[in-house]
């Protein structure tokens, strides 16, 4: 490419970008930076599907109080630096009123500085508690998935109920796995459960026999696996092959369609805490958010032909929250007044109480930007290819 | 660590190592004939595994689509250059019509063996086509150029993998489920099969290179391009065959490993890397060396992961440097010049 | 500097400074990325493009600089601008420690070793969570304050990164045109030849490696402050490959790094804008397109953009105008030059050049070979070889094929050590010393397949001046040592005139064989050697060229140079040599004046078979 061509290309790009930024002042523009490629793509694909569906559903019903919803979707490639770039683009070029970012914890942590400085509310779809804590430094940041501590506590509580005294752990050596281990270590003191051995593996590791045999040798009552498919499947299979006979616990990151499909009958008896959307058809109707979950599942199923993953649920909730907050802000501010609208949105989100959504009932407050409690973790066992809630 | 555990780790390591060995064989083959370090070697493994899965479960026939597209591009290129390969368009178009016609009728559900065969052939074809489209035009460029080209191939192929099969994982039926207990160590039938298959491939390669005329011609082309040309051996054809065989071997490796570790669109790079390591440690010139190197890396990995899973991989890679240094020193000691 | 260059430079500078204001605000971010990656890629171009050392592990140094800087600033309260320097120093130190062992490797082994190093570094970043924050990353990055100015806004940060990029480019441009740069390029063409003119190949490689690591480290530190967050995934194998891609696209040119970085970064952004987001597959198609474009670029131009850049800003060594000492007629002695020191004058006072004319042997031999032997496994290639070489004489070393001449030659010139015996140069024991050492003590050689450097004729000969000039990599970067360079150039011109070569700016490998030989001799002369070993200089020469060579050799001998000649061409040897040593089966068969040797029955038997004797 000659230099001249390069300059033309740059100018063309700039023009294109400028053009894209000139959305109609009436539209409510939301930016979304999701991992469509890269290691987190299996999580991101569900999120993208949910966001697109939400946008369509809202606009088909006439928009948000007459204003068209426009979700600008960018791919972060699971890379924190790219996530920062994407969010900055969404803020400055597309004038997004709020952003939904990102799929993984490192990415979400990376964009905190940007959204804080720009004064743009961000709803993260990732697990780590440090995304919204300490709240004093997270004025503009919220998240929809329950804190990983909530999910871990539910499992630990179940372990105590099952009479588990010794525990083994194996997880990813990335943010997700390390996060799970950290929360586990925080949750164990006082339960009488002894953590005998911890192992880790890379997401792309193809053979876990070494780690599995070491864990199996320690013969703990239960083993907790903290990964996403297919890693979690491989780990469990390796442990079974190594002769481990105890109780298997998996994590909520496993709940996309791959887990059950790959594991088959060998998964019977596995216990894990899942998000409500996973057991949508066994939720007691007394649960206040049960109808929201079922509506979501029905809509998603009709559009895509398969049940949604929990990640899709997180994204849907982001949509629901932003929609509700927008309705509040529109009463006094126009989407064209970007700065005021962003600020208004933030305040509105923080003020949501008893907000029923797919992941549970959100109770945001100035001290809690996660908003979900223990009702968002449902303990289940795997039986014959389905999840059965534990009584 | 008990003896039982040590034995178990050894077997595990050898099984994994066999896959790395297969990849290493493919790498060395390509390097010997074309002087290209193929960063995208692992992607052939991915394509082989996922195509076989798609053919047997009818879920996604991406690999065949890719083969047809690659063939079409190749045919187009040949047409533009008016070479003999322009006859390629006939089977490509015919195959495409047949494919989409049958696909319209219903999803494919080939028996596993046939699925493996078709997948291997398809991926081998893709390998040859990619050579023709991306490597051959750059003949004579420095080795670093090829490094970047194959990097581009790796990115493109992985992207296509994601496009065709999505980010999910897929399993493939084992040759025979279950394990046998030998000497207190549990070994799965699949692991045994992998080992046997690796050595079978090695033996076949040896026969090919030592006993057949074409195999010898390939070796000649590797040693001296100009000389080979002078005796009528075409380096281009040699490159085509090398890429085809190498891709085929890798596809086979993918099918062998899929039952154990599940196939995903991004399984390629890690495997390719380990295969590369094994091949270089083995000297990057000899086939037995590549196999031994691959096996060694597999065993090293198994023991390192057992000792400390957090740093296991780091230990394996860190050990490469002293091994390489030792190799160089040893070579220098016996140096003639 | 010419006026046009000044105008262009000023215009360019103005454009660069104004850039953030000419583009939409988001693009300041891209500009920062381009500048940072550009600086880092420039270091990689020095390493891979110029020195030929492929590194797949630059991401590691990039990360060490980043983590070093922000951890020191965030966790230990070090001043941010100071942390920039410390981060860079850490990366440089790591470069030194890693480079020491792995630079003994070359080619694919080196690439693999750097790859391994990169992977180990990424794992360490992830596992040493207490220091680095682990996989979740390090968030406690303070604001970068330099000289009381806060650098947060991308447009402002851009100027900081612009300085970095400009410094990197300037450093490389200065280095490549300096003595050290010449050494780097020479080393790339032929390590053996570089050693033979006294270049410390190992040390040069290490210095280049450290410099590239330092640039990567500084870039990483700036990057960390720019994003205000770092995590291990940013510095993994993917990052190293990306950097290498940028370097390859830019090509071997000081601007290559920045240009390559621009192409790659903008490509990402363009693809994102051009491919419609509505399809939902946008990310995937971008990745595929990216891969395809990469392949296409490399196929279209394997040397990257270097041809274009080379025309925009030629990296040719600027030849200084000829200074005094170039009279129309007579030539002064080419060896030694006026005034300057000679290479390692032997301590034991062997006769310096300028010794008496041929025929009268001086008191002590310059080169003494005693009982030299070399075996390879079971083969005794050289056995008990001994002779003297004096200043002002030409010694011919001949023998049938397989006699061991080349092995003996290689041992004496320091290519590899002998198995037994001794070599003395000017009375000092130099047995087993390497070629660089020999060169510094005044012994040099030519090569059978002329090992010329891929540079101009003049630069090749200037490389010969390496031993008696000074200026390492750091001096080259800073642009010091111009006086030495000017002197070296003058000397090179003289040497070239001596051998009769006139086209100074032609690329050396494009010369016909005869002229290449003369060039090699000129290069040797530029070293101001005491002794020159010529390895089959007549091979491939025409009759007239051989006569010229013979005349030149005789003239050099008359000036006091010691010449050892390994040759097959009997005519040349018999004509030119004062004494001849004949080898057969590794041993010395005969020694003496040409006529003597010619009639020696053993010699005849060795060459023509027993019957002929």
C-alpha cells in the first residue's frame, strides 16, 4: 500500500466514522463491546444474540417511549486493550449514552478508567466482584451477573449440607478460574471444610491427566471444577478416568449447551449453582422474577430455536435495566443532551429497587452496584441431560 | 510420586506426545521440501477434527465448503494462468453441485470411518490449495516472510473455523471406549490407538521416502531445488504433495485427539506450537527426530503439570532453551567446519 | 542539510503535531497506539530486519516494561516519570540476561528460544499474582505526570508517544549509518567475514538485543499509562506475532516500524468500519479478512514497504567529499595510513610493515606455526605442520586435493581451534584464538567464496577499518564518532585506489568475480594488517585478472606485508611466491623456493602419481 493510498484510506475511514457518529438525535444510542472472537467468544456469542433480539423487540414495540433504540456492537476480540479502544470509540464517535462492556473480567476492569473519566454509565457482563468494588471508585460501573462470591457461597453451603469435609479444586489459570479460587478461599473459613489441593490448567490444554491424577490421589470428599466448556468437561472426564469416586461440583460458567451435550450420562450427580434462567421451567412461580425469566426464554427460543445461555441472560438484563432507566430519564431530559442523559441514566440505574430481571431481583444502591442476592443462585444437580433443582 | 503414578504420567505423556509427534512430522515434511515454517499447522488439525464431526453428526459441513472454496480459488488462478490444473474446475463445480444438492435433501450422517476418510482427503486438498495460492507465489522469499504468511493463514483459518462451527465444542466417538489395565496402570483404548497410529504413519512415511520414486524426488527437491529441477523434478509439485500429505496427517491427528479433548475452533495454535517445539528439538530435519521430540515434549509436559500445574507449562518451555543450547554445543563439538 | 530536506522535515513535523486536531477525537487513541507500537516495532526491525535475529518474544519485554513501570508506581509509590525509566531499565536488564544464553543460537533455534521465553514470561505475569494482579490485571495505575503536566487525554498523550516514536526512528537511522550499524549489517551478511575483520559478533548481537528490549520496555510502560490498565493477555504470543508482522510489513528501514504499526492498526479499524455490524458476524469476518490481507501484503511485497520507504528516505551512507592526499600521480604506501595507530602491534617487537624488501629475511618471523594438528573424529586432517611466515614475503601453501590446506588455513586464521600444536603471531601465542582476536593483532584472511557484505563497495572496505576505529552501538545511536568515520572513509578510499577499484557506490555482490576478489583484498588492507591469508584468490579469475592480482601482491610484499597464499593455480603460485610449502595427507611434504619444490620428486609423485616421478 503506498503512502498516498494509506492517507486516502485514513481520510475515508475518518469520514465513515464521522458519518456513523451522526445518529439521529432522537435515537437512544447504547454502545456494546462484546467478545465475539477470541477465547471468550463462546460467552460473547450468546450476549450478542440477546442484545440484537432485545433491540428488535423494543423497536418493534415502538421504541422506548417513541425513541428508537440503537445498539452499536463492537468486537473486543477478548482483548482488554481493544475493549478500551472500543469503549472510547463508542463514547466519542457514536456518542453512546451508556455502554455495555464487557464479556470478561479483565476487559471490564480495563475500561473502568475510561468510563469514569468520560462520565458514561457502564454495565458489565462479567463475573468478578472487583468490577464494582470498591464502590467509591466505581461510580459509573454496574454489572448484571451475580457476584462470583454469591455463586461460590451457594456451592459451599451445599457442600456443608452434603457433609463434605475435604475438598479439591481445579480451575482455569485465567481471571475466571483465579476469581473462583479466591472467592472459595474467602468462603471456606468456619465451614469445617479443608482445601487439600488446588490445580490449574490453561484454557487450551488438551490433556489434564497429570492434574487429575494428583487431585484424585488426595481423595477429597468433593472436587470443585471452575472452568467453562469444554475445559470443565475435560477436567471432569480426566478425574473420572483417574478413578475419582467422590462428588463433583462445577461452576455456573459451564451452563451453555456444550456442557451437557459433551458430558452425557457421565455427568449424572454433578452439582452446581446456576443462574435462574438455566432452570426456567422449574422455577417456583412464587419467585418474583419467574415470569420475566420465562418470557425471555420463550422469546429467545422463538427467535433462535434453542434455549439461551446464562450469558445471554446477563445481556438481556443489561437491556432491561437500560430501558427502565431510560424511561425515567426521558421524563426530564432529551437524548440529544448527551452529558445530562448519561448522568441521569447513571442515577436512575443506581436507584432501581426490586427490579425484576432474568438474573434475579436487582436492588442497586450507592453502596451496591451489583444488586443481586442469594436468590440468584439456584443449586442444581445434573440428571439425564437436564438440571434438577436441589430441594 | 509412586511408581504407579510415574507410569501413568509416562503413558499420558506418550499419548499426548504422539499427537505432537504427528504434528511435528507434518511440520518437518513441509519444512524439508519448501523451507516454510508453517505456523498454521495446528489449524489443519482443527479442520480435520471439526470436518469429521460435521460429517458424522450432520451439524456443520464447513470443512467441505472450505475445500470447495479453496478448490475454486485454485481453479480460478489456474484458469487465469492457463495451466493444466484448469481442468480442476470440473470436479470442483461438480462436487459443489453434488454437495449442495445432497445437503438440500437432508443432513449428512456418514459412518465414522468414512467421515474420517473424507475429512482427511478434504483437508489434504485444502492444504495443497493453500500452498498453491499463498506459498508458491512467494517462492524464494526469506523464511521470515513465510512466517508472516503462515501467520496470516492461521488467523484466517481460525476465523473460518469460528465462522463455520461457532465457538462451541464437539466430541467425536472413540475407536473403542473404555480402558485396559496393564501393570497397574489404566490406559484407554483410544490412547493405545493414537500411539499405534502414530507409528503406523511414521512407518508409512519412511516407506514413502525411502522406497518410492516420488518420495525420493521429494527429498531431492528439499536438498537442492536447482539440482532437482535440472533432473526434471518440479519443486512446485513437490511442495503441493508435501502440503497435502502434511495437512492430511494433521487432520488425522485431529480426529484421533477429538474423542479425548473435544474439538474447538481454537484448538489449533497450542497443538501446533508443541509440535513445532518437538520438531525443532528433534532437529527439524529428520522424521524420527520429530517423533522423538514430540514424545519427549509430551512426557515432559505430563510430569511438569503433575509437579506444579500452575507453572508446569512454564517449566516445559523454559527447559527448551538449555536443550537447544546443548544441541548446538553437541553439534559444534563434532563440527567439520 | 539540503534546503529541500529541511522544508520536508518541517512540513512533516507540523503535520504530525497537528494530526490530533485534524481528525475526529477518537483517532487520537489510534495515533497513540501507532506511535507506541511503532517505537517498539522499530526496535524489532533493528533486531530482525537489520541484524537478522528473528524474535518471537518481544511481547515479553514489552510486558516487563509495562509491569515494571506501573507496579513500581502503583504499588510502591515511585514517581510515574521515573517509573518509565525504571521499567525500561528492567526490560533492558531482562534483555541482557535472556540474550546472553540464547544468542548463541541462530535461525530457527533462536526463533524457538525467543518464543519459549515469551511464553514463560506470560505465564509468570499470570501466576505472580501478588505482584502483577494475576489474570485479572493491574488496575492501580496512577496518572502519568511529566514535568508537572498530567498526561491523560489521548490527544495530549499522543505528543508523549510521538516523542518516543521519533526518538526510536532517529536512533535507528543514526545507528544504521554508523560504524556499529555497519557492523550489524556486516554480521548479517557473513558472520565469518565479520569476524575476520575483527568484529565482535557475539557482543554486537547482545547489544542489539538489549536495545530492542529497551525500546519494547519503554513502549510497554507508555502503553500501560495510556490504557491505565494492564493484564497478561496483552503481552502474549499474539502480541509478539503482531509486532513481528508490523516489522515485516514496514520492512528493513528506520521508518518501517512506524509505518508497519500504522498499517496494522488502521487495518483493524478500517475493517471494523467497513464490514457492517448488522451481520452479527462482524468480528469473525474481520479476523478472516485480517488474515487474508496479511497474506496478500506479504505476497505482494516480501520486503514489505522498504522499497517505497527507501526511496523516500534513502539510507545510503553519505560519502564525504574527498579530502587531501589524493595527488594525481604517485601513490603513497597504502599500508600503513598516515598517522593513525596500527592494529595490535605485537609486543615482542616483530618488524612493523615497511620492513626491507623481499629477499632478505628479518630477524624474527611474523607468523610461526609449530606442530599444528587437527583431527575430526578419526580423520587426521592436519598433522605436524610447521613453517614460518616473515614480513615482506609471499608464502605459497599448495598440495593435492584433500591435502589439508583449507583446514590448516582455517585453523591458522582462527575459524576453529587446532587439536595440537601452536600458532604464534609476533612472538605471542595465539593458538586457538578466534578470528576477531587474530584480526585485532594484525592477521586477516579472504574467503574462497568471496564473503562480501551486502553493502556498497566503499562500505565494505570501511568495514575493514573496524579494528582501528571506535564507536559501539550506543555511540552509533547518539551519532558520535563522526571524526573516526571520516578518517575510516579516507582510508577506505585509499585502499580501493590501491587495488584499482573505482566504482565505490555499487553494491558489492553485483561486481564480477575478479573485482570482488580485489575488493576483499582492499578490505583486508584497510585493516592495516601485518599478515594477510588469501584463500584461493585466483579461483574464477581470467588470465588478465590473475596478472593484475600477482602484480598487486608483489607490490604489497615489497611494502612489507606478509602474505600466505593457498592456491591451486600453479602458474600464479610459482610466479609470485618467494617460498612454497607443499602438503600431502595433512603433513608437510616439502618446503623451499619454487624451483626447488617444482623439481622435488616427492612433490611430483604426490601430484601426478608415482609413475611420473
